[in-house]
C-alpha cells in the first residue's frame, strides 16, 4: 500500500468510478447539457471516487502488495 504503483492504480480506479457515476447520473436525469444539475453530479461522483479509494485501502492486504488489486499477480511460467 505504500508503493507508488498502488496509489496510481487506486487513483485510476477512482477516476474511472467517478466518470461512470457521472455518466449514469446524467443519463438517469435525461437532462440537456445546460439543464444538468452539475453540482449534484459532481457531489455524487466525488463521493463515489472517495469510496473507491477507501475500498482500495481496505482491500490492500488481500492481493498483490504493490497494486490496488485484490487479485494476486499471475505467476509467470519460466
């Protein structure tokens, strides 16, 4: 968890989560671009990003210690 790669992975997931939630929120409201509640979209997306980061931190001991993934790194046949 104290590796640079872990935080890069966690940040990438948080950004993707925020983008997905923003798209879902805008789609659910079916508003035009100028009519959208951008404060609400930003609020919900920001919360989702924070929850994503917290999930990565909470699951850090479960997978590969160098990444934010809970899935162990594959073993390379050599």
